[in-house]
C-alpha cells in the first residue's frame, strides 16, 4: 500500500500516518517526491485498509498494490484447485456438468429429471430444497423432504448432488445429504453463513452476488477458505445491469479473469445468467470456450409446470441437444466434457 | 394479471393457460382481440407469478397489473405507519435523527459519541456490535459486549438504540438490548433472517440492498410484515452504479416513490449513500426536502481513528453543524426535526 | 502521476518507463521502496495518460494524483462561475428556474406555456426544436420553425430561451435564436459538437450523459472550455441504473460533488431524472436543498396531448404549486429563487 | 399495444384514449374485463408510443406487444443479412476477423500491422483516423492523412478497411476511403450521424453504446435502415457496469439474443469489451462459440508505444496465436474462420 501525502501536508500529518501504520505492526518506507511525500507500507497489508489511511489529515490518495484476498489468490497457490468427489473432478481438464430443476417439487419429477440428465451425460444433480424467494407468498421449497428426495436420486443414478443452504442453522442438516453445498447469490455476503460452511467438510459452490464485484466474490471465498474449508468452487451467474431483455447479464469475462487471479475452479450458470432457455445453449458453449470448469444448468421435464424458473429451464431433450454440442467445443480448446456420472 | 396469447396460439395452448390459472384457484376472463386473445386473471394474483404463465406454450406476454406486495402497500393501508418508541415517533411530522459510529469500538468512545449526538439533537443512537465486513481479516465487531455498551449509553443519555443483527440465531440476543433491529443492505434478501425478525416484537429498520430494486425492497418488507411484525421502517442507503467518485449513488427519488407506494416510513443514510463526509450535510438536507422521515448518520469523535467507515463519518462538531442547518429545511416543507431524545 | 514497478521489474523496464515519460517532456522522480520502485511523474501530466504507462513492461500500477480536467477545476478557478444573461444570473445566490415543454409542438401551445411559466416565476423557457428520438418514426421536432416560435415567446414574455443543438452543422443556426445552447445527454461525448459549441459565443448547458461518470462529464466541459467558451453550466439529469420504477436515477449527490470539484454552476433536471411528474416537486425541492444553482423542469399545458415526455411533464398549475413551495426551501439554505423573468 | 384502464376510470377517460388512438389512424378493440377495461390498439403501432397513452387520464398500464423496431427485425426479414464486400462475406457461415490498431499513428506502424494481421489471417483492417477521446488534450487522430494511410495498406495487403466516422460532415470524406463506416459507442444515439450514414452507400458497423439496451441498439440500426442503407452490422463492445477489474462488461448473451431478434450480422469487440489484452483470446473464442459473425480485435506491433488503448491491444504474435486457436472453435459449431484477405 502506498500513501500519497498532499502538497500542503504538515509534519505532524506525516507523523500521524506513520503512527497509524506502525500501530498495527507494519513498517513504513518514506520517499520525498518533488511535489508529494510518499509513504510505502511494508508488511502484511491485510491488517490495514486503504480507508483507514485515507481519512487521516494530510493524506491525498491511498493506493493498494496487493489484492485484498490471499488464500484465494494464484500467488498463494499457483496450481488450480481440483475438487475430487466420488471419481468426479471439478477443476481438472474435463468440464463438469451439473443439471436439474430449480427446486425439488416432488419425488417423481425429480427422479425423472435425474434419470434424464444422467442419461444425457451430467455428473451432478442440482435441485433446491430450501428456496430463497422474492415473495413470501411463493413456494419456499420442501425442506428436509426435498433433501431426502435428492439423496434417493443420488442412490439410484449415481449422480452427486448440489443443493443450497440458506441459513447457518441449516448447514449441518444440509451437509447430511448434500455432496456440495451451494451458497446462493443473495447470500454471497451472508458472513454468518460463510463462516459456518467454512467450518464444514463439504465442498462449497459459491455463487457470485448479482451486485458483487469480482473482488468481493473472491473475498467471500476467502471467508470460507480462512475457515479451513479449501474446497471452494466459484459460480458466475450473471450480474444485474440495465439490460431488460435478459434477467441478468452473464459476465463471461469473469471466467478467464478469475482463473488468472485465483486457483479456484469456476463454474457458469447460464440459466440464471440469462433467464431464457433459448439462450442457454449458446451461452453454455461460450462458457466452455471461455474456459469454465463446469456448468450449472436448469432442466425440468415440463418447464411449463415448474414451480419456479420455468422460463430458463431446458427440457430433457433440450438438455440432451445441449450436451451433444458441448463436447466438440470443449475439445476445440483441448478439454472434454466429463463422462456421465464420473464413473468412466 | 393479463396474458396475451400469440397470434398463432392454438386452442389447446389457450386451454393450458386457463387450466394453470384455475389450478391455483383463480378465475379467468377471456377476450378475443383482433390479433391476440387476452386472458385476464381474476382473484388474488399473489398466488401466481408472471413467470409461471410466461413459460406456457402459446403465450406472448404476461403483464402484471397489481404490485406484488400487499401488506406494505398504500392500497392496503392508506395512512402512513407511525412507529412510536418511548415518546419518539418515526413516520410522524417530525424528522427523526439517528446518529453514531459505524461500529461500537470501545466503551469510552461510544459514550463520548452518544453524549455528543444527544447534545446536538439526535433521538436515536446507532452503532454496530456485529459487523458484516468484506474481509475476514477486518474487525468484526465486539458482539454482545458491544450491545452492553450500547445499552449503557441508552441508560445514560436516554437515546433509543438501533443496531444490526446479522444472523437468525442472534435475533433473540440482539432484541434483548436493541430498541430497533437493523437489517443491513447485504442481508436485505436473507429470508431466514427476515423471517426471524418478522416474529420479533422489535421494530425493524430495513436497509435497501445495494443493487435491489424498490420492488424487491418492498417485497423484503412484506416478509417481515407477513410474519406479523408491522413496525418496519425502510432505509435508503445508496445503490451501486458505475460512478466512482462516490461509494454508492444515493437514490433520493426512492423517498417520494416509496412513500407513494407504501405506508411505511422512509429513512435515509447519507453516510453509506455517498461514502464521503463532505457530502453528508448537503445530502441530509436534500433527503429531508425530499420527504424523508428520518436520517441515519455516521458520527465518530475521531474519524481518523475509526475502525471502519472513517471517511464517511462526521465529527461531533460536524454533526452539530449539520443539525443546526437541518431544522430550517424541515420547516420549509412544514415539518420539523424531532426534539433531542424525544423527551420534549 | 505515480508509477509503481513490479517487484521483478528489470533495469531496462525502468529505463523504458523513464524514457516514455521524458519523451513527452516530463520529468521523473525515482524512489526505491523496500519492495517496489516508484516513479513519480513531474510536470503537466495532462500530456500523458495512466494507460500509456500501465502497458509498459515491468509496470505494476499507475496512479493518477491530479484530476484530468484543468480549466473546469476549482484549483484553476476558485470562485464559482456566474453566467449573467440579460439580468439573469446562473450560478449566483438565486436559483434559476428553466421551464417549458420537451418539444416545441406548435405556436399556440408554446406561447401558452411560456406565459404560464413566466407568470409562475420562471426565468428561462426550455423547448426543443431539434429532438433526438429513440425511434426514427417519432416526431423529430419542428426545426428552424420551432426556433422562430421560441424567439417569438421570448419577445413576448422576456424569458431567456434554452434549446438543444444536435449537430455541429446546426450550431450557427441555433445560436441565431437561442440564449443558451443545450447539449443533450446522448451527445455529451459527441466531441465534434462540443468542439463547435466551444467556438460559439453562446453559454452552454451541458447535460450529463446517462452513462457518464462525473469525471467524464467534467472532461466534456473541458472540451468546451478549452475551445474558448467559458460560459458552461452542467446539468444532472439522472443516470441509468437497474431500477425500473423511475426512468433514470437522479444522482443528486453529483450536485455537491461537482460543486466541490468545479467552479461551474450545476442545474438539475428532475423531469428526465425521474420520468414521473408526481416525483418532480419533491425532487426539485431536494435539488435546491442539495445546492443546485438551477432547475430544468418540463411543463406542458396538456401533458396528455404532448408529443413527447408527457408522463414527466407538470401542468401549468402543477408548476405553479412547485414554484410556491420552492422559495422557502431555497431560503432555508440562505438562497432564494430568482425573480420571474430576471427583471427584478 | 394494449391499454389497461384503471378500475375507477370514467367513461370520458375511455373516450379520450380511443380518440387519441384513432387520431393517429389506428383502430381500437375494446374488452370489458371483470375489473379492468382493456383497449387493444390495432394497426401499425410504430406511430404511437406507450408513453403517449400512459399519460392519459384513467390509464393504468400500457403494454407494448410488438418490438418497436421493424426493418431490423426477424419478422421483417427471416434470413440473416449477408454483407458481401470484395469476396468477403459478413454474416455468412465463415467468421470474419477485423484487426488493427485503435488509431492510425503513422504510416510505417500501420503498414507493419496490416501485413501482420493479413499474414495471421484477418480479412479486414481496423484503424481510427478520427478518434473520440475523453480528454481534449489527448491525440485526436491524423484525420484525412490517416485515411490515406489506411487506403495504402488496403492497396498493399488486399484487406478491407473499417474506420470510424465522428461527424455528419465527415461522412462523405470517410466514405471516399473506407469499405465499412464505423459508428462508435459514444455516437450510437447521434441521430444526425445515423441519418447521414443511412444515406450512404457504405456498409455500417454500428457499435452498441456502453449503456444502451439491446432495444435501443436495434432502434439505432433502424435509423440507418430506414434511411435506405441496408448493410448494417452490429458490434457488441461491452457495457458499463459496477465491475472494475475490466474496462467494460462484455455482454456475450447479446449475440444469440440479437440474432434471434434481428437478421443483422453481429460482430464482437473483445478488446474494448474487456480492456485487457490477457482476456482477449478467451473472450474471442467465447464470442465465436456464442455465434458471433465476426470479431473486431485491437492489434499493435508495440502496444507499449501505442498512442491509445495499449493495454487492450494484442501484439502481432499474440494475434497469430489467437487466430490459430480460433478456427477449431468455429468448426466445433460447424462454422469456420474466413480465409485471409477473403481471396480464397
């Protein structure tokens, strides 16, 4: 971190800056410029924030040199994290496909979907038992019953299961069923929840908040990592912009960007990212071409009857068509789509 | 709600739409247009969402006619909600001022601040004991000790206290100390938490999410109201935009807008809204002129030593100057600033 | 400007940076930090951009210390620019009110509007003869005939007139009629047009682009100022965000912000800023309380018949009511609303 | 278009709505619902805007059923427009690559770049002679001299040339040199300029404004098309969001979206879209996988010496590497990259 003093800063302003830096155990390096004195902060700057120094008298600008995340950074770990679960690897050379309904609605529909996506080549089954809904009057999910249905589908199909956990108090319950804990976009900065999944032994799929910068997203991952849980995968799901034809704006540039900043695997959710099933196949291909390690796709046997997110759900035949076109794209960049059920 | 069918919709498409609507206990009203058949949905449309119908075969557009919130709406309750606490009224003709530090840092500093803002005319003391921080390495608040210090400040000064609750599991603890429970911007869509404060007997100050629409904000209030807690006040605190000179973009048009849509009182936080203490006085005056029922202002005796949000905190003399200029603005629109400590 | 070199930068990287800086006639000041070498750029840094240096081998970060605008800055001119026209002062202690229809539609309607806003207390008449319309099928304005009607209204009422110029080729024509040339939001970065009005002797009202940062806005003003035209006023008219209940998000914090950065007067357009006539009065009062030097308000005798922007236009009685409430707000911050027609 | 009347609308409100619709030569179709009367507008609704009806007394909501663009729509022309120039086809099955520097800086550098991108496989040379620069103190381009240099490069390499036109008055001059006229993002709603290029016989590459919706972008294309120029290609170049690690957020979902709404070819500019040359290759591949008909890529032999946009420019070897990886991606979706110089 570098502090640029104002031209008219006085001696005791400079002393105040130095005192504040040294007060948290860091060192300073002074440099008298022609117009401005510059104070370099030496040491582990995670213990001081630019704002802490910006507010001091005589300070013109504070410039952060290092990223504020550490455990999530490529500097900390050069090699990409590979999360291996039951023979499936997320973050390896093969692209993982996670598919299923927005919400678990009933046993029959879920099993039908699970069989369909397994047959089409998915490795992981998605489905929500606890649903964060904008309206208190909307379907809120089946709760534990939904988790039991997911577990039954895993039993039958061999698919891994990923499902959302909404509340710190539910982490233990959900961990009893799920292979991967999903933190939803609305909870990306729910630090109590991040703290709790940081203490869990389940891998975490951390969605980007719809209003979150890449830096804030990596800081949220840092919460989980610093809690001791190193199996974090990041999921880009679209950010909010002014554009109205799509539900969100899918930020695919976040894929190569995050992969350059961090060693964590990156998954893309083109369903929430666009909100329109007609755009999902093209954006799935684009996500793979951009370097995504996985996809999270909404599939429902009858989207027109889905209790949530019907407009962005592929049918099972639609998902089959997507899967057929996906492997050639993966191979064009020297990757592949993972084998169905990871059993191969 | 109105469903516009495609020109080429077939008879069984129309039947599917009717079936879906009637399936949730609503009625339909059909109208054959020159080009499009239109299906009107008759009844309490909170039980069906536009997306549920949009996805049906043959549907061109679904148009919502009513707002999705009910208990929060002016249609439901014409008169503005007035929240009366210990002689203080929020939502009445006088403007309530809530002031204090971002975080409770230590007993002496908090008491000094409380005395200062009480003397300058505030009615409510703000201060965080549980802090949602972007970095896991930043100060996370004093927890219950912070609440005890807040309670001591109330004891001494007579100020009401408002403080943030981060987790459903903490609602009971925080309610044991706080007069008003604050839901922070990052938790506006933390539905587990909204559910819990909805069951509490404490008034709730619900901050707008930094990328939440006014409609989503009112739907979040609807969660609390539908839980049985009718004492909700809304707090505009700036939304996230591309502008970089300010921390957020304070959306003051939300004040008259929300007051036309809803009966709930609206408070404005110019400190987070701008992130710059130099802009707080002008934006406080503007908020009052726009019709805000209250202000939430960060004040710290020594912003340069604050553990968080120093750059946006007023000093005590700065706050005194703000308060002096505020009452004339309130009077220019036939309101006033509430009497200090509400004891008058 | 300060260049922070990477830890692993080599000697010839540093030499390359120095060469580039000296190549545009600037000097360098070197400082060896513990981890990074820092290169200070000494001289008029408008001649080099951070990007020019950022791309050089071995460079980690480039930090701009000075604002990129000069003539528009408070450092260049401490005193607020006051633009005096026919006895009206924009930027003085009185708040100027500019009012009128979006577009000049016909002679009778414009004259009726002009008389109405003059009687209610306006000083300037707005009205567009050349209209930038999203659709090529919408009314594009009356062109020169519209300007003639505006001039006739000035003749009769004594109001000054402000009207938009869309194209460099029209500046001369429009200057023949207008007292103030308006540059619309869509043209804020139309540099050919800015260049042309910079050479004009007419004052310029420069609207903020709906996607423009405050810095870009001041840089657009810099274009006009550097062309030799010093009579520029800035107009905040709302920026584009995700919020859908309003047409734009009126950024009132831009008022005190710009007034701290620049000596130019700031006008607020609450009509485009909100897109809703019901929000215009509250936002007009808020703009004045925030420190605006003027308002630009859409008024139409029959908004329901307006060829454009009806939903955001006040009726003449609506404008009269606004004006009545405005002066007390101005007086509450020790200003006033200017006398009608500036003749007082 | 459908007008939903308020429950409490009176008879003369309804008559007013009907009168307004019939007044522009359209017909109405009335439908009495249980709660609301609905007025359907029958005929070519481009002649009336929702706002025109929204403002009428008694109107609750106006709903547009049709897109406001016509000539640009897939309904108007089902087949994708193919723009054939000198043997190159833009919008056909092969992906066109346009590459070159941001600005033409000098003859030698441009020729070197042209030879480099031609050898690597490009079909079109990009390069700006008239530059829209944020600062009046930055390099503004070589003007006509730059056009002459571009023409010389075409002569030597056989590449087509695309270059930006900034002002209506320059369209004739630029058309004398350019094969394709580029309308930059800042000028997407410069209607005088759109009008002028609409009357030109040169194909137009229309960049999306950085904060323009897809609908506004297609309406801008409609201006050019309705002027009689049918050879329009659209160029996505990133939109402005809150994310700061990238210069813009490249909205690749716009590619399949626009291609479903419109018959016009879509080009992607990953250089401006990200602002970072390290992200350009991945985003180029993603753009092709998403279905883009072309790419517009900034290439400079020595980005560190570029007068503009160095940080987002590929070197010539960098561009060669990109081109090598691109064809396999195109083939994975049954397309190909066009043959160098279109001569094959």
